């Protein structure tokens, strides 16, 4: 009998959401050579955008993240576009007044994924279909002995039983491990920028409609679409990076807090390449195509939206800001 997964499915769902990934039913050969870069930026976006951010003090200037206002040609529809950090701590708050005012001015909150809408039964089914190794296979069979011992120790230290984890596919173990490390470092999705605004959108005194731009199944299908070899590389790279504190990660945080779009764009390009590479196309261009389509439909209806998506979707020549400008919308930065 094939059982569904028994570990914290909701944790895995949240850990995977918003990672900047899109379904890959089959992996193009050129993508295989880019897996290491994918892992490093995914790790950065999930974990290091949440690496230690000290509480606001006299020594730390208030954050001034980039916020964009996009107005339709007829003057009816409007959206505000803010890059997101998915995990955080109290030091991220309070947000500047221009961000809070834009949210107050909006009728709809658009996010990549709303965790509260996830059906636990569906999550369990999706993770079973996409995240479990075939019967009779164990994770340790695919890893060098030394790496398996290292992984066992790290999993157990993170509160993830190795015996349970070894029945899962490498990509899912990597995701679970990274999420656990984020929490061990004192960060929580409860302090993430998207979660912050989801909570505000559900406030009974000023509720807002919530629009999801992606689905949990789509994001899980992307991971499962990686070849087994690529998944093992994903896990091994996660193990290696778990012991590192790359300077790039600190640069990402500083760039977001300063609203430095040029620095953010450079960091994304360094990890993923440009819009001419297959990896960038899969991770950003195709997802931006669909996000743009959804958001345009709302603008044409005259809606006023506050959009919170990963920063990688905002910057660059193929980012949402550039796309709306190219379509003739009025785009201005509010900070």
C-alpha cells in the first residue's frame, strides 16, 4: 500500500513556495550543467535573504526597499510591485510608510502562493507523488558513504529523523533541511514580507481579496522534473552550502534593504545568467509570462493591486517592471 507522507507537509509546502522555480517536466541537457548555479541562488533566496538582519537601531538605517507603481493607460487600474523576502525576523519591521500607504490604497493583494489556502490532503498527495522514492529505494543508496553520514548528523541536529528522510527524493530532503536550518537560525516565515501582508489582508476591519499567481503543484513538479543525478547534486550542494556564509548572500540582503535594483539584478545574473540562457528562461521568463498575464487581466478590470513577488521577478530587462514599461504603462518608483 502506498502511503502519503507523514512529516510536516505544510512546512515543506511553505519552504518550497516562492523559490523562483517553474515546472520542468523534462530537463534540457544544457540545464544539467547549470544545476549548481540553481542551487546556490535558490539557497540564497530561501535562506540567505533571511540571514541575520539585526533589529533596527541607531546604527542601522531604516530599510528603503524598492516599490513600483504601475498605472493603466485609462487611469483606472493600478498596481504596486514589491520584491519579497519569504523568511525573516522582527528586524525587518516596521516597513516604511510609503509601502504601508500603497497597501492601504489597494483592493487586492497578489502573491505567489497563499499557504493558508493549501489543502493538507492535496499537499500530502502532491508530495507523495513528486517527493517519495520508489518502493525499495533509499536515499543513502545514492550518496557516498561519507556524505550520507554527514547528512544524517545534520538532519538529526535539525530535528529531521534521518530514517524518515531517506525514503524521500533528494530534492525534498534538501528543501526540508534548508527550511529547518532557517528556523534554527531564528528566522520564521511568519516574519516574511508576503506573510506580513497576507495577515493584513485578512484583518476583519480592512479585508482585501487575495490573488494567487502560482500553484503548489507547479512548484513541486519543477523539482521532480530534475533528473535523479541533478537532484543528488542539489542535495550535495545544499550540504556543502550549509557550512558556508557566502559574501553574496550578505550582499543580497543589503541590496534589498537599500532598494538597490542594480545590485540585485547583478546578483541574479551572476547566478542564473542572462535571459539568453535556458535556466534563466525556465526560472524567470516563463513564470513572468504567466504573472504578467494574470496581472494584466486585473488591471484591465480597473483593479488596484498590491503585488508581492520574489525580487528576481521585478528586476532586469525581462522583469515585471520592464515588461509593463514596454507595454506602455506608466511606471514610477515611489522610493
